[in-house]
C-alpha cells in the first residue's frame, strides 16, 4: 500500500492543492489503484516551495507538483513504486 499525502495547508491550497487532489483521484480511478493507494491530506510539511504543491509518497517528500507536471510525477514516483511493491 502506497500512502500519498497532499499538503492542504494555506500556501499549497493557494497554489492548487484542490486541483492536485482531483488529479490524483482521477488517476487512481483510471489505473484501478483503489486497493493500492491511500490518499490523504496533510497540513504543512515545512517544505513550502514558490511553485506548486508539496506531496509526500510514503516517506519521500516532493515539492513543486503542478497540473503541468502531474502526469510525469505520477508515473515516475507513484506507478513505479506500485510496480515495485507488486513485484516483491
């Protein structure tokens, strides 16, 4: 199970966390990953960035997630992690 936490603190909220949450929900549904991912909100992780939203995937924290780079981020940091877990 991969745990994804999306910052919904005031800074990330202003930078688009509601949209990033929606993109995650749609991707999880499209790839049928409901049993593989727990999606949650979190308050400030202290990693605020000038651009985009902070997202934590298990223990790894990523900053600067935007709707423009979401697909690449999801494939690189979520799908690869799920594939690795499935193969173990």
